[in-house]
């Protein structure tokens, strides 16, 4: 019971929301095998090793789910996810502008938000850490 209460800390709502996003961002790719198409697109547009890279990317998203819910290994997984989202902006979403919906589609705004949500785990004390 104590471990459950410990997980309901001040970051729980953010961790829960990110876990839901990662569920929808990772699991369907393996269920419907669109991870293979993602890999082929990567290979076609950016060189060899597309399918293994796509599987690694989606696996990191899936591994993030229990980590977020259990409040474990957040720093390394946050860093990996940030790298993935930045790469997604550079390779795919940046060319489509800012908006995901509304003023455009498939833009960077969703990745931008996810980068900063995950960054809260890299900087749990914020950017202005007080020293005592």
C-alpha cells in the first residue's frame, strides 16, 4: 500500500497522461504491424536499418508505459523519448509546420509538448535548482 501511495506523488497526473499517450503511440504500431511500414519509410527516406530503428523507437515508447506508471527509470527513458521526438521533428514533422490539426496537419506542436513533458523528469527541481 505504501508503494502505491508513493507513486501518487506530484508527478502522477503527468506520468499517467504520458503513459496513455505512449500506449496509443506505441502499442497499436505492433498490433497492426504499422511499425514495419514506419521502418520502410525510414529506410526509403533516410537510409538503411529502417525497420530495426522503427522497432527500437516504438519499443522505447512501450517500455515507457510501465516506467511512467511505476515511477521508475524515468530519466533515461525521458532522454530517449526526447531524442526520438526531436528526430521526428527534424526528419518528418518539421516540414509540416507547427500545427498538428487546425492550421495544418502533422506538424511539430505535439512533439514539442511531449519533449517538455518528458524534460520535467530530467529536471525534477526545475531549471532554477536551489542549492542549500
